[in-house]
C-alpha cells in the first residue's frame, strides 16, 4: 500500500502491472466488506468519483427512493492482490458519498474521518496498533466450516504441534507483499487459535488494515483447506478471540502526546484524561466494540477476557492496561473489543470517548494491581469497579444512555445500528438452542 499514490500514479501503476480488474471496496454498518468490480477501462472514471451504486441494497444504508450513491476511491489504498492468477487484480478502498457531493452519514469510514477531524482540531492524531486473533478450522467434505481444529497446540507452541503454522506463514508473506509490516505472530492459547500483529498506523489506515487483514486471512486459509473465523467465541469452554486496541495520541508534529518522562508510568496528563474518558464511556462503547450476541460469550470471567471496568499497568484482568514500553511506544491497551467489530466505528467511538475525557479533564480512578477475578462483589464495590454489559441487549441499553457515543456515530448509524442489534436479539431470544434441548428435553 503506497501512501503517496495519487490518481495519476494509480493509473500509471495499474497499466505498468497490467491490472485488468479493480475491486472498489467499502464497508457496511455491520463491518462487512462490500465490493464492486470494474475493468481497467473504467479506472479513470472511478478515480474521478463517477462510479455509482445502489445504496438501498446495502443493509443499513438508505431507502430505495434515495438509493443512488457514489464511491470515492482513496488512491493511497491501491494495492495489487498477490494471489491474482489469470489476470492481475487490484483494489481501492472507497468512501461513500451522496449525489449532492456530501459525505454519506451512514458510511463508517466517513464516521471515523469525522472524529479524527475533531481530534485534529484539538491538535491530535490517533495511532492504533490492533491485535487480531482468529481461529482456523477444518472444512467438511462439502467445504462447509466445522469446529474441528487443525491442532492441539497452546500459547506460543510451534510446529509440529502447531499445524496451522504453515497457513500462518503464507498469510504473513501475503500481507508483507501487500505492504504490511508484520511485528509478530504466534499460536494463541486455545486450540486452532492464532494471532498476527502488524505495526501501528494512523487510525484510518489501521481500520483499513484490519479489514484487509481479515480478507487476506480468510482467502489464504481457504487455500490451505481451512476456514478462518473472526467469530469472538466459536467453541464453548475455551478462550475467545479478541481485538485489543493499542492506542496513543500524537501532536501534529508526530510527538507522542501520551508520554511524560517525569511520571512513574510514563503517562502525560492528556493520557490520564483520555484513559478516564474511555473508562467513563466503557459501557456505552460496548455495543460497538462487542457488537454481536456471541461477543458476550467471550466476555466472561476465567478466559482472559476483561469483564470489569478498571485499569492497571501490569495486571491483565482489568479493561485497560498500560504496557511497559515508554517514549514513542507509550500507549494504552483497550482489551474488550473483538474482531467482529466494525473497525471504523470501533476506533471512532473509542477516540470520541478519549477526547471527551481530555475536554472535560476527567481523572481516572486508582489503578487496580490485584487480580479482579479473585475479588468478590463487595471488594469490587469498595474499589469502585463496575462491569461491562453482560449481553447485547444490555449493551444497547447502555449505548442509548450515552449521548457522547451517539454523537460520534451520528443519527443515521446510531438508529440503524440499534435496529440491527434489536432484531438480532429478538431472533436469538426465540431460538431453541442445543443447550436447552440437552438440559430440558428429558427433564420435563
């Protein structure tokens, strides 16, 4: 991914590499990547923002009577797919615009841009380093995903115990070809669970990278006869997959605004205010950072996922951790988001919560340095420790109360998002699960 590409250099590069097809990618409200494919002959038209599509066909976008929308490609996201075979293919990530030339309020990428502009007006840029976990499972004889894992490995195990290492290697090589700087990869704690970490970037590019990462992981897994899933908790009784968000603010000269060498933890006043804002809005954020029914099956005690709203420098049981590295690496790590989240919306609302803390000069509570899971309710209450919502229904109720997070989403996305979540909860509430059949069918 060349950050310096312009309209002209994209056209030049596409011709030089004999690209025949270009995929115009954008993301819907639920975080699902969408795609319109064009031929090389239409590339200049696309880069002139002249490609239209039917927005009423996309869940959560617009009604049929106002369906015409424009895609505006971001030239800096141009990249050729390394797996192209017969004809070279490339992609461009797009923003969605209305016919009158204004940014579409329902486009998640536009939402993140809006909050980044708010931060910029305050003198800040947001840097993000995501940690995306995923599972690799076998497919059955019909090619459908199963829950049969390819290994019985554990945290940091390696081949031959970690049989997914070969697929993971190919994923890394493909990501590197597409411009990613890979920092680390390893087997996670659950059988079949993996993590690949790539270098931090500014928030917009980080969100683009997460979407690209998920696409690459799925495609390469398929080529190894495996199914990759970013479902938060696919298997009962083992750890689920998280998407920890490591974040910091930089001033407009690129200096880390979270770092203060004179503070024991290396945190500046802005960092403390930002941290306080994130904690203050943690309940309102949850419906966005943990957006599915299944998300809350991961957020339970005993499986390394945070449940309680607190922070610490070294303890991994609270919601927010401050990693030990200092200087330009000083940051805070939010541990509850999972990879089913729409990364554009998740980063937008977390940033909004943090800068709200800076604006209001909020002060975080004292850090919790003991294991919160070992505390009883009374101890947690004495320490002022609240908990995240226990399910999607409660998370939506908390979102409805949080005016700051609602403002970040904008009226269109907020309403559509709540409608989608309420529909999902209603469907789930009516469903008869295997657990219920096993528990009640013979008993009553």
